[in-house]
C-alpha cells in the first residue's frame, strides 16, 4: 500500500514518518558504534576520555570515528570516565612546605608620601618578532621611580631574583639598608617561592601580597606597565638585545624625563628628591 495512505490511516504526517524512519536507522547504527566504544572503554578500565578512545579505535579496530560521535555516544550511554582527582590535603601540605603567601599589608594605600618605604613589583609580557620576552620591575609607590628591573626571554625564577639584585645594587638609590621597606606583589609563583622569600627577608624587607585574583591591589604596577606599552614601540624589535636596550632607555627616560601630572608635573626622580627634602 502507498505510504501516504498508511500515514492517513494512522493519522500521522508523511514527513513525521520519514523522520522516525531515519532516526530508527540512526539508533541501529548508534548501537553498533556503542558496542565498539563500550568495548574500548571497558578495556581502559573506564578511564578513557574521547581522545584516547579515538586513538584506540583507530589502532585496535582500524576504525576512524568522529570525536563528536564518541562524545555523543559516551554521554548517551553514560560511559563516564573516572578522573583521578588531586588529593586536596596533599596539595595543601605541598604548598605549605614549599610556598608561602603573605597578608595584604599595602591594602590599596597607594598615596604614599615617604620614598623608600613602600615598593611594588610585578612581571609583564612583551611580544616581539614572533617571540616573547618577560619584563620584571620594582617601583617605589611614593615617587613612582623604577628602582630595579630585568628583562628575559624566560620566565623562570632568575627573572625576579635578578630584579631584586639590581634593586639592591642600584647606585642611584641613596640607601644604606632596605630594612623596613615593604615590597608588594601578587600571589604569583615567583613571589611565593622560598628562594624569593629568603632574598627579600635577607634584605630586611617585609612582604605584602594582593588578594588572589585581584589585580587592582597592585594598581601602581599595572599603571606603569600600561604607560610602558603605550610609549614604547617594542613589537618592532628584531632581536632580544634590541628590546633590552629599548627597555633600558625607557626606564631611564621614565625616571628622569617623563613628567607626571600626579607628581606635581615632576619626573619620578625630581619628585623623590622633593619628598626627601620635605621629610
């Protein structure tokens, strides 16, 4: 009998019947694919995700299956992979042993009037010539003066350690000691590292840290990096050495020649000397 007549007798549309027929075929195909997926999944002790499943289907069964189909079948038949979770207590103990965080002593008190009392530090990214460089700096919050900096093609601990070393050996700082200076940073890996903590402690400095995920707590550094990226055409540097020389020139310019409205239209060095005279 014609399909249309049967559909009229059953009081269903022909298009609805064709859709049902198509889906019924799909269900049969899905079931065959499900058996293949289930076999591989169980061989993997219910730990395989879709990527491993796809690789194993190709290597063990010589079947190339679309990853979307694998995900759909796993979800449909509840083949949920058992994910090995990190032991939270072990993670806490490891962090306690190796890294430390410090209270936010600065607490957004960015209006400082005494130089060499409150420093802040951070790292920013400088992409150039399809490469990446990392710029670390220490800034005096009161005068806005950059008192130490380093640039590196790598973002390891050496970057922040050399920054601290340059700050300590800065001949332009009339300091005999760094005792009782606060240095504020975020909670990044570098600043919670025991090596950095020890170096800061040996200088007699007090550490302060932003709250986790709150960049506004270190706004002075964000401001400096923003000016740097607006003022410097670093992306057109061809070599790392060219970039280093550009940064060296900019820090010199920023400290000694760049007048700032918030510093009574003085440069950071001029304002530092002005504040020291007023103390």
